[in-house]
């Protein structure tokens, strides 16, 4: 990701206990996809999209909240 000034920022690392938050997340698959797409931030986007999906499936939040979270994930580019 490049800022307007031309500086490059590395994506934030995932939480150390990411697996307890999202057991279905496969770190290896997400890492490979991020490398293949040349988008390092893709790994985090996949993780957070999966978390939002799990929250939605469990009925833990409203549809509006889910739509806001997905909008924020899409804006990560």
C-alpha cells in the first residue's frame, strides 16, 4: 500500500491468538493468496472478512453493522 507521499506501509500483523477468534481461518492459504496477488494486506482483509462472516452467521450483530464492517474492509485498498 502506498500513501499519497509515496511511502510504503507494511500491513499490521494478525493477533497472536487469531485462531481462537476465527478457527476457520487458514493462515497458509491466506498468505499464499496475498503473495500470489501481490497485495500483502489481503491476508488481513481475508481474516477480518471471515470474522465478520462468523459474526453474521451467529446472529451477533445487526445487518447494518455487518454492512458497515464490510464497507470498511473493502476500503482497505
